[in-house]
C-alpha cells in the first residue's frame, strides 16, 4: 500500500512541474510584450517632444526671433538672414536642451527631423523656406 501512495505523490509533483513550465513561458512572453509596448511608447513620446520643440523654435524665429525690425516695429515672417548665425541657433539649442539644431534657408543634406516654414527673406523679399532641424 505504501508503494501506491509514493507512486501517486511522484505523479502529482510531475504534473505540477509539467503545468508550471507553460505558466512560466506565458509569463515570460507577457513580460516581453509589455516591455516592447513600453519601449515603443517611449520612442513615440521622445519623437513627439522633439517635434514640439522644433515647432516652438520655428514659430519663435518666424514671429519675433530673427524678423526684420524697423525701430520698435517687427515684421513677422520677413526674416533678417543675418540673424540666423551660429550664435542664434546655439542659444536656442541650449535653451531647448537639444544635441543638434540647424536653422537656415538651405535644406541640410543630413537631417534627422526637420520642419519648415515659408518666409519672406532678405531685402529683396523673396519667398523662401526656413528649415529648422534637430536631433
């Protein structure tokens, strides 16, 4: 009679072990799926924050940062291209906390994320694109 009880106890622990393996595998798969969703959300949020910063910089530049001035008057969307020097973009880059920032009328060849605004440029008042790129 003792042998039957021992044999049944062995089957019970073997059954528990066999059912534990699929449960552990399902938990591992669930953890991987949750991790990939969190990572995707983080990447999307970072790209959206970068886009928002570039839009803010472009709007500031077009509305007051580098516009033509005559005394106390400002002319939005008419840019003074001389103000788009390295110092201007460097100060905005530091304020926005960006690693890279390009602000200019020439389309940059290597850009991670760019937006552009149509502006009037220079004394001849030609319509140009202002590129604001960052990374």
